[in-house]
C-alpha cells in the first residue's frame, strides 16, 4: 500500500513567554506512514512527540516544512479539503478524565461531531453512535450516563468512540494508556489492534512505554530533542538499534519477553 501521510522537513518553533527566545520543538523531521500500519513514536517526555501530533491535527502552527495527507498538502487546501481533513484525521488524547465534557451525556458527546460535520438524519446518527460504542466494547446503556460515572478505562473507550465516530482514515493516539492501570492498558491496546483491522485505520501511536510499542507497532520512529534520530521496523529497532540514544532508551526499562 502507498503512504497515507508524508511529513516533510517539518519544523515547529515556540516563542518564549517574553518573546526573547525561540524553542525548536520539532527540528526538520521527515516521516512517511503507510496506509493500514501502526507507526509508533518513541522517546522520553519533552522530545517533541506530542507537538508532532498537534502539528498533524493543526492544533499548533507549522514553522516550515509540509504535511501531505493522501497526496495533498494540509497547508494549501481547498475549501472541500479543509472540511474533509478533520473528519479523516482524529486524535485520542492522553487523559480520559479531562478530554470528555463532564456536563454532557455520553450519547451527546458522540453525537456532537455528527451534528457539526454531517447532514445525517437523527435515525442515521443514532445508528452510527450505537455502532461506535459497540466497536469499543461498551453497551448501549452507557449513552444515557455522564463521564464521571465511568472508570478511567471506560472513559478512554468513550474517547476512542468519539474519535472514530466520523469514520476517519487516520487515528493519532497520544499516550492513550499512560493514565490507566496496567490491567486496563492491555485491553485498550488490543482495542486499537482490533479497530485497525475492523475499521481499516492507520494509527500513529505515541508512547514512552517500550513494551506497548513492541507489542503494537509495525514500525517505530525514535525522537530525541525534536529530531527523528532512528526509524525502522519494530523487530529491528528492538534487536538491532543503531543509535546510542536508542540503545540507552531500550536499556532504561525492562522489556517483557513475548511469544
């Protein structure tokens, strides 16, 4: 399959609060992600992983470079492309406690993107909401409840349902299991694998947890101080790392053996 996303020489800079200095969060990064794969970004906190995700979703401005989605630049889009891009590229955030509106019922949270982005009938919207909540392993009865009535794992499932409600082609998961208990993490990780297959998703998975990456990802990119310093298939990265930083990163935490 071809590339669904091409990041070309991307640089993102932030000005300090008093505007007297510039911090380079992303430094001339180029990444190509193939349609249908799970690509993981690894690296310690502050290396630029989340900033890259926000640049892809247009949550932060790009200083230079380009992002090509399905062969089209997201920086020079027609009106139709601008409307379609947010539907095709969705994001799951790290903290399910803060990413859901506590004043809205789950059904309304999931229905809201359909209200904003489609002209579907109410009956069609109701069907789509039911399908999404079923795809993340929750029962239809949750639609009448509020976010505070759920555990962290259940909230993250709801956040994932919201992210897939518009049937996107590309899903960004930014540290989606780091705020969850270890026993729940495995369930959510397997959910991403199931959704990739069931919904034909391409996933950019951002994590500092190397065991999660090893289990989930097809390919891995390693970031260090805003730069992409190494990239390869997952097996090669874990067994034959080239860069000293990658070796130190792999050696900094125990890697669980898998069959």
